[in-house]
């Protein structure tokens, strides 16, 4: 995992998304306090964090396990004049130590799969105040007919990948109310993969001779190629639940 983090250092975002997508997902959280207390998990270098700070006017705790990502985020927050509203914390999202019912909103873009989406929904629920919101994005199947090479790739990379309806049902079974969900725009994937492809060209000279680095680079290029060859088969889904 460490080599993956190192290779992804320097990207604006560590996965598909945009300020517009973050804003659209946030709009699902009707009734959120004017200055909410927000917990963002798997924040990376802050692609969504800065947007959330600007859109909510609240205070944020941004959590990641990789300190260089947090250092980058702190610098970006300071440059944007938001350092007084964004606190960073190096921690494992599966072993959090916050007070129960202490957040109005828990946010996680593209990282809940690390501990398992169902486990994340169950574990994080206790940190939400009654009526609080859990918003996350996850890789999902968008088509019923999936080419063999795509299914084989994701059977290795993310065997637990499901449909949006499956995740909604899982959340409801855990006692959440499903507020809404939507797919991340194709343009976000194109922008992310274009940026990642350029970045891989730069880091290949640094990590290409390392076996683990080589595996990450080749795997990333394979993922890019598959998505471009089979658009619309899978994607990211934003899902919003209320406690």
C-alpha cells in the first residue's frame, strides 16, 4: 500500500471526482446545520476537503493514513485561507477514536472499500449525530452485461463490487435512510485518468524498477485501458444516507 501512496503523490485527486460532484452530493443532505461538523475519511491530498470547507462553512477533521497526503492538504488549506477550519489527523479509518455522535456529516470519496463498504457503514454510524448524514462514493457495476476481461480484472481488484441498488439495500439493512444516489460523470473519469497517465509517465523512472512499483504502474495503466475500452460498464456512485 505504501508504494501505491508514493506513486499517487502529486495528483490533485486520488480518484475520479470534482468540486461539482461534491457539491451535487452535498445538496442531498437537506437540513444539514449551517456550520456542520464534518469528518472526512480517506481525504488524500484534499481534493474534496477544500470543496467541502468552501461549500459548508463548517469545521472539518480530515483523516488519512498517509502523512504526506495530509501535509499537502495542510499546505493547500493554508494557501486557500481555510487552515483555521480544517484539522488533519493521521489515523486508520477502521480504528477511529472520536466521541460518539460528534459529527453532522461523514464524507468518504472512493476509499470506503478499503475496510469494506458494509463494515464502514456499520462502524462509522456511531460517530453520526441522530439525523446526520453519511456520504461516500464507491466503484459499482452500471451495466448488467459485463465483458469477460472487465469482470476478470475487477474480480482481482475489487471482488466485492456491487450495483448501487445492492449498496442502498445494505445501508437500509443497517438502519440508515437512503436519501439519494447518482453516478459520477464520465468527464471526471476522463480528467482523472488523463492526469494519472501523465503522472505515471513521470514516476516510472523512479519506481518502474521496483517490483511493487512496477505492479502498481502496470495495474493503473491496465485500469485506464479497460475503462476507455468499455465506458459505462462500471463507474463511481455517490450515495447519501441519513442516520
